[in-house]
C-alpha cells in the first residue's frame, strides 16, 4: 500500500471526515494546550541545563515537570494525529510538514542520546561541579530544534499543495 493510499484511508475514516467537515477547531485547541504543557516543561528543563534557571537542581525540576511532559506529550501526539487524519493527502506532500517531521525525529534522537548517555552525568555533576558540557549542548540543540518545529508548523499553511 502506497503512502498516498494510506493517507487517503486515514482521511476517509469517520474521524478524519468529522474533524475536517465539522469540528476542526477542537483538536486544534487540544494541540495548543498540549504544546503549552509539554513545551513549557521542556523549555524549563533546557534553561536549567543551560544555567539560566538556578534552582531547583535539574533532577528536582525534571521530577516536578515529568507528569506535565507526559500529559502534554500524549495530548499533542493524539491531537496531532487526528489533525493529520483530517488532511493527510495534502499534508504528507507539504514541505513544511515534511520539515516538521524531520525536526521531530531529530528532537527524539537528541532526547534519546541525552537520556542514554548524558543524563546520569548530569545527576552526578549537579551535586559537585555543575552541568556537563554535553548536557548544555543537548539543551541548546533541543531549544534550536523545537524552534524549528514551531517555524515548520507555522509554514505548513503557506507552502505545499493546495486543497
């Protein structure tokens, strides 16, 4: 089955049709709320790693924001998929959407590398000599990539195939 056929099948579902024809604003609202929850937590953690937020320590701030990140991530993921379902055949060909997907994959790779290679160093170092350089690089890259995701998301409506 080709990508176009999968996208068409998603659009043809009752949910894709309902969102596209009647309630497009509802998943958009959920998407924005989820982005605020998830994005706010990520920005605070990254700013802590970069030394722009002094207290509490990274492990504490990470622990406090973890439920917010999970809630926001689930809401953003589900609402984003529902939004995609409503216009999949156009979006998958849209350059802005393609950039967004690539940037999200890079965000995920950065987070995976941070969690598997750098996180333990941060927990040890914050008790002694501060934040490791690798953590600061990861945080700066995270902020840069998320900024790219936001820009790509906004560009979706202005580039690519028309309806």
